[in-house]
C-alpha cells in the first residue's frame, strides 16, 4: 500500500476523474450553452472567481483553433502525454524519480490526458459541442484571465513544481561543486 501511495498513480487518477466530472457537471448545468457575460455565470467570489462555460477548439488562449489546428494539437497531446507516461513508468521502475518529480509528472499526465479526451472525442456530431470544456473564470478588475479548467491547472502546477525543483537542484549542485573546488575560477576571480 505504501508503494502505491508514493507512486502517485492515485493522484493521476483522482485529478483526471475530478477534471472529467467537473467539466460534465458544468456543461450539463449550463445546458451546453456558452456563457459570455457575468450575469449568466455562477459567482463564487464577487468580482474575482466565476463558473461559466466555454469550448476551446485550440490550445491555450484558443491558439490554433479550427479543424487543422485541433488535429495537430491532438497529435501533439498524444505524443507528449505518451512520452510523459513512458518516462514516468521507466524512471519509476529504475528508481530514478523522487517524490517531488513524481507529483509534478502525475499532475502533468492527468492534465494532458484530461484535455486530450476533450480535444479528441468532443465533436458536434458526437456530443453536441466541440472542443475542450473550460469553465473557471478569474477577473482582476476589468481584466478577465482566459477561461481554464482543472486539467489546465494541473498542467501548470506540475510544470511550476518541476521548474522550481530543477532550479533549486541546479543551485544546490553549483554550491556543492564550488565547495569541492570543481570550478577553475572563483566568483571573485571571474569579476576581475
């Protein structure tokens, strides 16, 4: 049980399930009708956080919207998602992943698969709407942040965790190398 818990596969499944369920809950609550103004949205935090409905046929900020762009993003999602899963499985089996990287990869994999499902299977002909279901809206005064979903959040949080880990690990390695005398010049000598 401990091995399963620290594999974080449960986290992938949980985030993926919450993403899919939240998307369909919102989609059905709004009767598959896109919300375009605040009056039609559910207010969570006044003038800040709302629930609405939008269908994104492209990638972030609707980049590459349209049939060709969507197919390209489906292919990219399959390749990247498959690559992340393969790396996760291989590195976990070899014992090369620490807890931080496992959590980051679990979030990224769940987010990638959640949006891939929408992108690949939600077409007007099959479900009555087309594209990735986005439903979280954040406002900063008059500025509205692009609509997103739990899969997007998981991807972003996973990438941030991974970047912070890599930066901190690189700094630790540089400090260790400096203390061990692995650099030819000291920082003081480099300034001169």
